[in-house]
């Protein structure tokens, strides 16, 4: 009887555990997306340009969307910082209007939202920047009164002026590999500086060669955008050979957008060693063990040959 009760309890627990995911999955889900994440805008002073983004409800409940506009900057470590409109000298936030600043999307519904930038007639030529946020607030958390706000930003990258007014220029400020000698994982780090008056779209890679000049590997950097007169750090990883002296050379290409890369910059050649201390320590330990075993064998053989018992056994 006791075994039957135990079995029933186990079966009940299993049934309850199996039911938990179904209960969680049945909870309403709030989710939305915005595409694209960047808008490239070209305009002249006194002109206006309009672009559209798609906002889609991917959840199972309606979402109320509100919008806001902000300035932003990008730190060298690739951290985005947002400010009130008009904070940055290259701000375009106050030029931006949204045709639907607030709206509701039913589950599965999508809407095209138009973003218009009206450029003043008196404005500095070059790059000007802003961000548009689409956000929705969740219910208040019990006992705290705090709401969780989900928001997605769209970057507005505008180029103001004629082609002769635009200075698109940049260079590799620094390139290193981060202490790879003790590991097979090489960690290249590149700092690129935008020396122009408009943003750059940058991509690049690192080529690794051995002592014979043969390319033995390659690692790509992630594509990034640099605002004017700023630095950004690019990092990547590469798993190299077990041992050896290698060289690394970084190549970067940049241009006005994701589809045009018309300038190339190469770094200085950086040499480094990969010396895996774990492997060397293991081999050294094995070598010491072999030497000790040989010494013990020789000593044992010597003692056997020169002891009375050993001679007695041999003479017998």
C-alpha cells in the first residue's frame, strides 16, 4: 500500500511539472519590431526628405506605440549615449517630424510610419544625426508601481550639402594584438578615427601569416558606423596554431553606406608569438618523468648487478 501511494505521488508531480510550460506559454506575449534600424538621408539646406519604417506587432496582444526623438553619440568602446534634442552640435532632432507619433497595433498587424526631416536653409554642411524611438509600456509591477518600457531605436544618418562639401576621411589610429602568447586565442584590437565631416560606414578584417609569409588565418571585424571626429574600437578573435611566431595585418574599408566601400586603409604589421604554456608545462613534466624513470631503472639495474644476492643469482 505504501509503495502505491509513493508511486501515485510521483506520477502527480510529473503531471504537474509537465503542465507548467503549457501554463507559461498561454500567458499573453507583448512583442514588436521596427525595420530598418538605420535610415540614410541625403538633403540640401532648405530641403526636406521623407523615409518610412515598418513597425510590426509580433505578439499575441495589442500594443500601444508611442514615439520620441533624441540626440545620440557613440563612445570609443561602442556604447551609445542619448540626449535631449538639440544637445549635440551635429543634432538634427529638431528637424524631424513623425506622421504617427502614437498608434495601436493589433496582434500580427504592421504599419508604415513616415519620418520627415526638414533641413533649415542656414545649416552647417556635413553629417547631422538623431534617433527616433518606438516604445510601449507594460503593466505596473505589483507593489512597486514601476512600469517596464520596451523601446526600439532607429538611427537617422543625414548628409547635408553637395558632394564638394563632404569630407569623407579616416585612418587607423592604433592596432594591437592583446597578449596572445600564452593562448591560441589571438585578440586583435583596432582603433579607427573619423577625420571628416560626415559619418563613415566601416568594415575590416585581420590577416594572419606565419614565418614563411603564408596566410594561415583571417578574422573579420563587425561593421560599424563612425560619427565625425570620433574614434571607435573594433575587436575580434582568432584561434591560431599550437605554436609559432605570427604576424597580423588589419585592412579596413569605408564608405558612405553599407553598399559602398571606396576607401581602403592598412595597419602596420604586428608580430606576436603563440606559446601555449599548458602544453609546454605538460611536455616538460613528461620529459622530467621520463628522465626520472630512466634513472630509477639504471639504479635498479646497477644495484642488482653489484649486490651479493644479484651475483649469487647470476652465478647459479
